[in-house]
C-alpha cells in the first residue's frame, strides 16, 4: 500500500478535528465562585452582574469599572488575561479587605489591539472569569485580527508549497514551521471573531494541529517518477 494515501488520510483527519473545534461556539461565560459577587459598569452600555452574565458586551466608547464583594477578608488578589488557554499575569496585589474596586479602563485604549478579552482573577477564597467583547469593533481592524489573518495566509501558502516538494527531513521541518504559523494565525483570528474562547486550552489544537499537519503533508501531491522501460 502506498504511503501517500495514508498520509493524506491522516492529514484530512487533522483538518476535520480542527474544523470541528472551530465551529463549536466559544464558551463565553462568567464564573464567580467562593461566595463572592462582582458587578461591572460600562459608561455607555450600562451595568452587568458578572456573577451570572454569559459575557460582557461593550462598545469602543465605554469606560469600564468593576466592584467585587467577598464574604470575608481577602489577603491576595491576582488578575490575568488568557490567550490560547494560557494565562498572562496582569496584576498581583496584597491587602486585607472584603471589597475590591477596579478601573476606570477606557475600552478605546485596548480596542485597537483586540476586541475579545478573556479576563480571569482569583483571591484568597474566590475566583472568577469573564469574556469581554467589543461589539462595534471589527476583528479585521484590530492588531490581533490583522496579524492573525496575515499569519494564517502566509502559513497556508507555505503549506501548499510543500505539497509538491520531495518529502525530505528539511521539507518536513519547513512544513512544521509554516503549519505552526498558520495554526497560530487561524486560532488568533477565530478568537478575535469570538468563535473560539481565548480561555479554552483546547485552542492550542490549532497551532499544534497545524504543526503536525504541516509535517505530514509535504510530497502528498508530488508525482512519483516513472520507472524506465
């Protein structure tokens, strides 16, 4: 049995896995536990109960503030932003209080960079998360969206170029790299479109799957040399 059809079938399986993940709606939910409550206020969009809200929809003109109340004194507090399920620390503080305040934050200061922001935090006895979506900003007008699109296109072009190449070790390494770039770009773009949840670690299937796919596909469309008569 030829190895090329097998490689093609494996590659198609990875594509189906990634597409299947892409069409699942983002798990956009706020989740506050530990007996705490949280309320967010947007200057234009109004107030939302972050303890139960599915997502916080705001506009570029909004200024955000927040207040959280705990059943007891909290000694530590940590805040992070999630990307591909990986937390990037924003704030670490210590103190003794049962009430915390945040803001004001101007959405216009952040919306040129991203329109979807997954924020999570935890304190001594409470933790919570929320997905903030800027409704009146297009995914392709943010830095994250534009860079994601460029990376996805460049990676895809690179992967297509390897289809007819001799599947040597070097070609497969190149395919792995361009597949990784394509996966990161596509995942980032889908996060900006609020199709993927940036807090979901399964988003890593896009760069990981892209790298594996890029490693497998070199030479799939290459014509085999004809044996001399």
